[in-house]
C-alpha cells in the first residue's frame, strides 16, 4: 500500500501517480495546531484511509490464488516518527521536538496506541496471531 498507507488512516491526503506508488502529501498535515491532536481518532480497520482498497486487494487476491496459498494483509510498517512526520509535517515535528517535548510524547503515544489497535484488528480479521514489529524508515 506504500508509504501513504499509515498516514492515510488519519486523513492525510494520498497522491496517486501513473509511474510510481502512492505517496502522502507533504503539505497534507492533519495536525496543523497542537489542539488538533485531541480530535484525532484511532482509525477504523475497515473504513479509514486506504483500508477499503487494502481489503479489496486482499479479497480479490484471496479469490484468485489456490487455497493452500497465504495472502498477506498489509501490516502497519511505518514507525511512530514516520507517521508523526506525515500527521504534523516534517518541519513542525522537528520544531516540536525541541520546543514542546510533552506534545511530541502525546503524539507518539497516540500513534503507538493506534498501531497496537491496528495490529489487534488485523490479527482478529485474519484469525492469526502473527509476530509484529518493524520501524520502516524510522
């Protein structure tokens, strides 16, 4: 689902191209003021961002492959810093790290909790308790 997957779950716009994978819009931060963090909600495993597309791809592939073949549903790959950069904007998150560490801690806690919920939902959906964990690009 590309690097746009996790940010899309919180409303960061996705930019599509005919020549490369989708990316998130660097000017599409959804936390423009620090108060907006309190308004963010944990994503819906079926409806948020690119999730409907992920489910469609998964269902389509499952219907095409032999029953003994295992199709992988997208894991949450990006680490908290990568997601924070998308939600807040790279420049803003770097300034926040210096000027307001408690805010950055709250943001990282929110992202970590969202990832934990995604992982629980994914495991329930797949009826598998796979090992998780990666920090792509963090």
